[in-house]
C-alpha cells in the first residue's frame, strides 16, 4: 500500500474487471478467497466463484433444499476440496449473494444472488418449450378467438409456469361514437357512452339543476353531431373553448358528462385478469407460512396495487425480471415477477407476466412470458 493506504491491484491479485483505470481497487473486496469485488454497485466474481454460485442457484431452484459443499462440488464439476468450496461459499455469503438458513449448514441464494444469476449467468434456450403431450402453445391460447385472448392468456401463463398468471386488459383510446342521457330522477342523470366498437359505458351523474327530457336530447344531439369520433380528452378541451356558444346549463351538463365518461372508461380499462392464485398453496416456499400466504392473496385482491406493479414493469421493451426485496416494485421478499408488454398493431397496450417465488426456473419463465406476449400481440392485431 502507498502512503495514502491505497493498495495496487497487482499487489492483491484483483480480477482484471475490478481494476480501476489507474490500477487500484475502488470497491469492497473479500480477502479470504479473492473471489471478486463490488465496483460501481455491481458485483464482479472470478470464474471459480461464478461457477460455484451458478451451480448453487441451479441446484437450489431444482431441489428447494439448502446446498452443502459436497453437493456443490458434484454439481459444479470443479475439482476442488470441500475446504476450498466452503471458503468460497463464505466469501459469497459475505458479499450478500447467498445465506445460511438457521436449520441447515447448506446455503441458499439471496435476492441479490438471484439478481446476479439472472443478469449474467442465464443461458438462452430454444423457444419450443411445451412439455411432452401438451398441445402447442398457440392452440392453448385459442388465438382464433380474440375476444377470449386476455382471459386465455392469464390461464396459459399460469398453467405453463405453475405459478400465477396476470395480464392487464388492453388500453383503448376513449373515443365515443354516440352519447345519450336518461333522466333517472331530479338532478340524477344516466350517461350512456357508446364506443365505435360497440362497447358501452354507463355512469350516473348528479347535476346542479334538473333537466327536462328535451334538454337532455338537445345535449345528446349536439355532442354526437359535433364530436363523435374524437377522444373524450379532445371533446373536453373543445367544450371549454366553445362553451360561450352554448347555453350555460347545457354546457355544464355536457362537461359533467364528458368527465364522467372519462372516469368510466378509465375504470373499465383498469382490468387485471389473474389466474392460478391457488398454485401458491402447493409451493414449498409458501406452504408453511400462513401469514405470508395471506399477504400474497391480499396482493391479488388489490387490483390497484397489481395495476401499479404491472405498469412499472411494462415501461420497458422486452422481458423484465423483478426480484422481491430489491426494490419497492415487488412488495414482498419472497416474490419475483417476470413480465413483458404486449402490443396491438405496433402500439403497447398492456402488460402480462408470471408472479411466483424467487426460487423459480427463470430461463423457462422468460421463454413462457416472451412467447405469450408475442402470441397475444399477434392475436389482437389480427382482430
């Protein structure tokens, strides 16, 4: 070390990837086995440590049991002594990549270990992953029936993954074709909004004054004649500009109707289809923790929280993986989310994915989600 306490990289046999451009280390470094370092928040391991971590994660995903040094020696294919493997595992634990449960001498991956495995160690697999005896995935989606694609996709994701499948309904522009008003009682009016595709949304509004049937018909005729084919946002802006040309009481009614229609359409599009929640009961990681299971089922009941989660995961292209405990996106340590956006005619309109335990076969989940998103996009674009 120099006078300032800085050790040169070549004095400590630091891996090349961890060296600073000026040849000194800048991150936390584990001395015992010199297996790697943390640089710029990124953990970098030497080849031996990477091989052992990869083998440990894969073995734990397959068996669900903490992995000991003897098992790891066989699984990794490295000719290392048990003592050497134990030293490397201790280093990995110090880096926060694995942990030792109280009941076992073996180790299991942490969320950080899973993240490093997912980001740097997964290998690409062929896309044809249907199990023997299963019909092709296209047949399971029933893509020839677009009106059922959303519900079928959630069920398909669940059945292929054995976890929970989720999908948000497509976001549609709030365009209206026709609008009607129906007087229900004094100062209570039913707004009926008909979209170009025939979708109907209803909303009751409370008005500042009572309206006659003739006034309601006048407002309906004006809106339909002048604004049909526009989005409700465009109608709202135009009404604010053109309000002087209208009688005050009618313009107030129309503005209230547009606001109510926008709310009704927004609520109808905030639909999340969930399938396979009961699959969680059969998962070893959850079955012994009734309190944790209750929290998970509460998550699936709270559609608003699910919508927020899926909105975050759908902001990027391609498949995204969120591992519990590493951010506020996934609210529970035990959960991971593998998700991808889907499109209609080249425009992203929703998100789908798989929610399951952190101990999941990530390479298989990635393929399931990727192919399902492509099939849903194709099916809805053909509609």
